[in-house]
C-alpha cells in the first residue's frame, strides 16, 4: 500500500515515521515508546469522516493507534532501512 501512495505523501510519511522511530529509539531516556507515541499521534492522523458517538470514536482511535504503533516499530522495513539517514 505504501508504494501506491503519491510520492509527496510517501516522502512525508517517511520523514514523520523517521522522526517517531528516532524518538522511540531513545525511549529509555524520554519514556516515549512506540505505544506512547501512537497514543499521542493517532488521534491527529486519521479520524472518522462523520461525527459518531464516543464509543465508536474510542474504538476507531484504538485501531489507528495500533496501526501507528506498528508503523513506528517497523518503519525501517516499511519505509526503507535507511530511514535513519533522513537525519
């Protein structure tokens, strides 16, 4: 799916998840592991197109958080092993 994105979107995601991965690599110091980062970032990345009840929003946010956590933890494999070279 990542390879089907427009190039500008792919570059943006590579940089975003490169930064998040870098932060996660220092979680021993900053306490921001992939799970914590995902909880902070997920609500701002994807959301339901129309207003729903709080229960549905909570379920949706949890699903997005799991996806974001997966992308952070596997960013090297998903976006290329040289993701650290973005810095």
